C-alpha cells in the first residue's frame, strides 16, 4: 500500500472517530430535548444558547465524579466491561460507506475506511462482541441487579440477533453481495432496498432497537425494576462509557439501517442537477447524515412513546413473532428470485 | 354504576383482533400523539426571565411597613409572635429616646425583629394579628441559600426602605372589603 493511502486512511479514521463522538455526545442532548418536547417541557436550555453546551457539562460532571469500585467486585473484569462496550461500539463505523469518492489531484479517495467483502458480517461480529461488555460488567459487579440485567441483555441480544441475521439474509438475496459498498451502489437512483424488502426492514428495525438496548426493549437497564441493571454499580466515567456506548450504537445502527435500506449516500435526482463529482459526493454524505439523524429521531420518538416490554413478551415477540416472520420473508424472497431467474 | 366522567372505558379480556394483535396501528397512533405534543405549546415557564403572575393575595416574604412619614409602624407588641403557629418570629422591644420621633411611630419599637424563614409556613396569621398594620406578606419569594443561618431575616431585610419610590406596594392586598373594614372608628389610631 502506498504511503499516501495510509496517511489518507488514518486521517479519515480520526475524522470519523471524532464525528462519531460528537454525534453521540449531541444525541444525549437531542434525547433530552426530544423527551422534553414530547412531554410538553423545554429540556436543557441553561448551559449556552439553547443549552447547547449541556453535553460538555455532563461530560465534565462524569469525569469529576468519584470513582467507586465495589470491594467484592472482580476489579479487572469490572474495568474491562465498559472498555469492551466502548471499543466495539467505535469499531463498527469502519466498514460503513460514509460517502462516494473524492477526486483530489487525479487520485480517487473513497470515503469508506475499509471496503470489506463481508462488511455486514463484520458488523454482526462486532455487535455480538458488544454483548460481552454488558455481560462482563454485570457479572463483575457482584450485585444481583447487575447480574439480572446482564442475563437479560445476553438472552435478549442472542434472541434478536437471530431474527436480525435472517432479515439480512433476505436482503443479501436481493443484493447478491455482502459488501456494504456494493449494496449502496446498487441502490443508486431510488432503488432503495426498503421498497424491495419492507418486511425485512421492519424486522431489522425492531431487532435494531433490541440490539441497542433502546426502549421498548431496554430491559437490561430498566430503572424501575433493576435500578439501572448491568451498570448499577458503575460510577464516574465508566458509567459514562456505558451510556455513551449506547448512543454510539444508536448512531451506528442508524447508519447501518440508512446504508442497507435507505440507499446510503444516494440522493434522488442528484444526476439530473449536473454538479461536479466532488460536490455530488459531499452532498451525498450530507444527505446520508440527514437520513441517520432521521433514524436517530425515530429511535428517540419510539422511546418516548412506547412503554417497556415485559420479559416474557419480549421473548415471545422474538422467538414466536419475528423469527417465523423472518423465515417467511427469506422463503418469499427466495421463491421470487428462483422463478424470476428461471425465465 | 354511573361514572363520574364520560371518559371511562369498559375493559374486557376478549380475544384481540388481527389488527390489534400486530400492534402496529396502535403504535402509529401513539407516535402521532407524541408528535403532536412535540410541536405543541410548552407548559414550562423560563422562570427567572419570565414570571408567572401571582395571586393578588399571594403569601410570600414579609415586609415591615413604614408610615407616610417614614417611621416604623411596629411597636413590638409581640402579637405576631404569639399568633405565629410555627414560632418563627422573635423580637426584642426597646423604648424610643427623645429625638428618635422621626424613626419610630410609637414610644416603643422593635430593636431586634427576626423571622426564621425556614420555620415560617407563610400562613399570614402575623398579618392578621398585627394591630398596627406593620407586617404584611408580599408576592416576593424567599431566596434560596446554601446555609441555614441566612434564612433568619432581621430588620435589615424585613423593614422597607424609607425612600418613597422603593416602598413595597401592598395595596393589592387591601381589597375593598378590607378597606371598608378599616374604616371602622376602632382603627382610627392607625391613620
């Protein structure tokens, strides 16, 4: 590999890391604002104009808090838990195509860090490791509530990963590729996958809510019954890492949904305007982020609308509802392509 | 049984229809409700900048009134302290010296007059008990503090300023009924 490519990729990596952190930071602010607006309140508006400095103040508060590690906790695992949660959350952004290609001085630069041929599988692998962060944290706390939260997280994620994977199989049947770059390229010009896979999208969306531990599937951390669940014993920035990882996961999930089902950085009617290729790329990236923010808003909207599931309802929905539905979806898609290919 | 409101619904455990069972119409309905509130008018008031209008007879921080010539009305009779159910009021009486006639209205005055704002329940009994129309509750809010000691308000904060422009207006509390009551000749000494 050439040096310029390595330097370019490193710069891109840092930009994306920075953007991810900023978006996650302001998601906490957005969450509070959305919650407040839906409850006829105003939300944070004291720190800076419109309360825009609130995330900074919250972060500072998290850093200044006393760091408590319970005496009976397994110290090494206790620290490992939030580290894994944060690391895996940040690793997923690598394979997402954030935009098309920029042409600078005759060289083409892709706005995707790594175009893995198995991009979707990579995301699945990372999300699966993310469960360990919660499980290890909950186990190491040596607290019954934390352990209950961890058990719930583990069983919930395993159940919903199945349905999620199956909804993706149907998608792969239509796209014929596991590479996120190819999937986005195929959706050029309003051939968005949501029109071909509406049922798959619905299943994927529900599973994404469960995978990110967002309401109505926030059983691992429900405040009312488990006093915070797996992070009951956590304090200071370790707690901050867990909460922050949740928002990063939400951002990445939104990005994945936008990539797989909403055409990624593709903008409708972009070819008809007649802009230079670089401008098209940048506009596409901006449009991609708009889709992501729309999805994040949907996440928050659902959270402040629906009450939490009961545990047996959650399992019922996962195993008896979504998995048969996903299998049916695969079957229907497969049958359709079987007969259309015969012609 | 007759219901108190017409909003009550009869609940039954009948089998759900298919549309109810898939929940999605209900979820969309719920989301439309939250979205309506998202753009709706907010109930919150930005407190220090905007203030809600208080009732005319709101019972907030007390004021010790002066008369038209700027003399303190309070004669330290102690009726407010006796009336106080929370025992928040204490005072030390003193005799007026010659030459202090422009400061105190009567021969006796309160050298120390303290209200403990943590004890006070803002019932307004002191105002009721006062025969000299010296103490009134106002629409001001007692400020929050970090320590307990500053909540014991002395004469420096309770007595209103001499300057006629800075006087605390309590005319809103003097409703027509009150004013008529004060016309009685038994209160002539207060004029």
